C-alpha cells in the first residue's frame, strides 16, 4: 500500500461518512445470522480496480458489485478498515 496521503494517485476514492467521519465499511447478517457479509459504500472511480484490491485484502474472496456498494462474503470489516486507513482515506 502506498503511504498515507497519496490518495490522489489511486484510480478510486472512498469518502468518509458525514455523521461520524468514519469509513463506510459495514457488516450485514443474512439467513438468521448464519451468513455474514462485509459491505463497502461511498466510493467513486475505477470500480474494477477497487474490486481487485478488495478481493486481495479479503483473502481472494469474490467481490459482488451492487448499486452503490461492494459486497464480500465473510467478516472482513477490520482488515478493510486497516487497509483503507493505510491508503490515507
């Protein structure tokens, strides 16, 4: 990962939330709590590049793109938060 503060060189950008200025990485539970998904929202730019990087951070798991969000099966909230912070977001 590039050092913090070089976000202008990346092909994508992740915006922080308005209310708490936190990173928009969430967990979602389905099937009565037996399936866990990690969701990334509030991003712009090259979605394919972002999906490739998210897949690497999430141990090679497939990444699904929906309208305005990226979803990965499994609980990868903490690794994604650390990765985004290390990029300077």
